[in-house]
C-alpha cells in the first residue's frame, strides 16, 4: 500500500526504481568505532532479506540508515527510490519497524500505544487497532498497561504496531531475542504472511535457525562490512560446489572407509555419523555398496543440505583466513 | 509541518504524565503549599490577630514598598492588619505564580526527551514519520501545559482565598489586580517558554534523566531568579512596564525556541550523539 501523498520527490538519479532498498558504500562511525564500513546492499521488492552477523556487526545501524533515522557519513542510501535523509517522512510512512527493544510506552495501555502509532502515521479514527492486535493474539490485553506485559506480549504488541499502517517494507531488528517459542512463531509467521502479500522484509538476526527457510537473500555482516551475500542456494553452491551426503552406521568406525572411495572429495566424521563430499551424486550407490562390503551396518544415507549455520561458520572461517576473500 | 502530529505527541506525553502519580502528586503538593496553604494560613493569622506585636512588626513591611504600591495599599484601608494582609496578598505571593509553574514545567521538560532515550521509545519516534520539528514542538507543548495549567488553576484558587480572607478588611473583592492579569497572561508564558527552550536542549543532549534534572536545575535556577525579580518589579511598577517586560521575554523565548528546535535530532533520540 502506498500512503497518501507519497512519494513527494523524484527517484534519485541513476537509482533503479525496482530496488526497494539500495545502500552503496555506506560508512558510519561512532567516535572511534566503525559501525558500517562501506556497506552495499540491494533489496528487491517482495523479497525477504536476512542480515546475519554477530553483535556489533552493524545490523542495527543498517536498519537505522534505511529509515533515515541515522544519516550516512559516506555513501548513498535509497529507499523506494528516495533519499531517506531528504524524504524521511515519505520513506518512514512506508516502513514498519520492530526494534530489538520493544520501544513501547510502559505507562500507557496496549491500545494507547497502538493509537499513538496510528495517529503519527495519520491513519485516523478508522485505524485497524483491534484487528492488528488480534492478528498477534494480543487483543485481550489491549486495555492493560504495557508495563505489566511479558516480553512475548510486548513483542507481539510491537509487531501489531509495526504492521498497523500496512507498510510496504518491514524491518525487523533481532525480533525474536528472548522470546518464548509461541511469540517467535508469531514473528516468523508474520514474515511469511508479509512475503506472501508481496511485501518486502529485512530481518536482522544472529539466530541462524530462525532465518532458515525464510530468506530469499542472505547478507552476512562483520565489522560493518558485507562478507558475502546472495540467495541461500547461491551461497551453498559457492561454499559447497560438490554434493554432500550424510551417512550413519551402527559401527561408525566402518564409515572411515568412505574416505578412500572413488569420487570422494571430502570426508568428515561428526556426532551424527559422517558427511561425505562426492564429485557427483551418481557415485552414491557405489559408495554405499563399498561401505556395506567393508562391514558397515548403515542406518542412514541422505543428501546433506548445508544449514545456514554451517554456511555462516564456513564464511566466517574463510574470512578469518588471512588474505582470503570469502 | 503537520499540526495534528504535533498535538498527538503532546497529548501522548500528557497522557503518560497523568498516568504517573509519582510525578504529579509531589507537584500538586508543591503548588498547593504555595497557592493555598501558605497564603491561607498567613493571611488568616494576620487578619485574626491584628493587635499582636508580631503582626505590628510585619505591618512595618508596608513601609518598604515603592511609593506607588504603598499608596495603593494605604488607599484600601486605614487599619494596619488590613493593609498588611493586602500588601502580602498582592505583592509578596505574586511572584510565586512564576516560580511554581516554572518548577513544574522544568521537571516535565527535563525528562521528556532523555526519557525517550532511556526507555528505548526514542527508537520508535526516530523511525516514525514525525519530523524532528514536530517532535520538538509536541514535547514543548507537553511541558508547557502542566506549568501553565498550574498557573491558571493556582491563580484562580489563590484569588478565591485572598478575596475571602482579606476582602472583608479592604472593602470587598480586590484581586486580581490589572497587573496580575498582565503577569499571568502576558509575562508568565514567555518565561515558561524561555526556560523550556533551555531545558529541552539539555534533555536532548544528556544521557540520563538524573543528569537532565541536575543540569536543568543549574541552568534554569538563574532564569527562575530573573523571572522572579522581573515579576516582583513589575508588580510594583505599572501595567505598561509589565507589557514591556513581557515583550522582551517573548523575543528571547522565540530565539531560544528556534535554537532549541535544532537540538532535537533523530540520532539523539536514539541515544547517539556522535558517540556510541
């Protein structure tokens, strides 16, 4: 939904209109600390982008740049083709933000918190306050003071507030930190729903499991720089160019025979058996036959899909190697 | 600039204030003491015990008033207790009408921006469509209203008390005088605005509410003293001098507010001021 009156200015020169978010060489320091160090980022419309990185990687600063809450010292930021430091109001009207801290007014009721947001976004008396609260199962507590809410209730209210004005771009900064499973699920469900509605989502997290299966694009940040970015499939293909197979047996030591089998490029024992890298999946039947021949009592042979966590650590390991680009 | 958004910010801040009895109860006690208890007790004692030697000594205070004020007092009644209570009602307690609201507005204003930082709600405002200027004006209104409301309500109650206690001794209702009207309507508001322009700038810059209270106390105390002195002098002077003083303070307030508006920025709402 485009809010009334937006946008007021023309798209920035040279900015493709189809990128919802575009950061080019953005740098921002706080005193001696470099929060963002030449970060570049593209977010296509209707996609879910996950910014991964440890604490202090620059994820929150990136979100603040996107809404224009913080101006960059160097580089350019364009959101919906607008410069948020110039057209901040028009950009922010189309953004919904859930911060790491719920940023709610504890002395006010849940209803008053939503009403405040509705009025700031110019929604008028027909603002869907109850409906938005009901969407996250917090409608029964709307009349209570937020100071008495649990962490999960606060996050759900913050989610209701973020989507109250039906934003085109949803920015989630560590939205599931410290949440119970039910509230975490509400966050992930929202992301799914937003993506299904064709909205654009940018989520910062250092919890890799929650990003699994959600992301169209993964951007890994470290020390304010993007170490690597791309779709999960692209990144997996880049870091694991050959297929891998997870195998397990009752007698795991017998699996070691796989290391010398034809077509095996890598072999690694782990707590669940072993991961075998082969040059082609067509090698697997022969591999299995070979293992059985040496007495392995196989329990499991499955294609191994690297998780985001494995990807994350693979990128970090490679980035730590001196002189090697991830 | 969106006027509705400014009022939304102000209204929400005032709503939070209303929900905070730990803040407004002490302020009510302060206002009640200066506007009700102190004048009621003192004026009742004076009017009831006119022959006491202590009252006679207080009556000599009339002699130190400027000649115009002394003439006004002596024109009201010839008895010493009546003159003393009239002088106290009109000239002693008047400047309190400036100090009490300024104290209240300063307390509200000192917390208003730094409080957003401390609670983390500055993040919400920083990502909202409201402009820095709209946020500033909303916060300013929210800080001005409690102070000015206190002035008007306190002034009304005070008028009732002094007229009921002193009125019978000086030939009927005498309060408010024309100087008082000018003070309340024309002089107090710009003093409030001027003080808040300083307080809000401090509130935007400091890191904690405690620091804001300390710093604003330090900076606004001289301003309160100046406003007290000006108000006292004006009460002893003429209506025209009050209008002149008010005009000067309005100009100073306008300059202060324009400068103060620049102090409210989104990085500061986020608790970032060039440093982490």
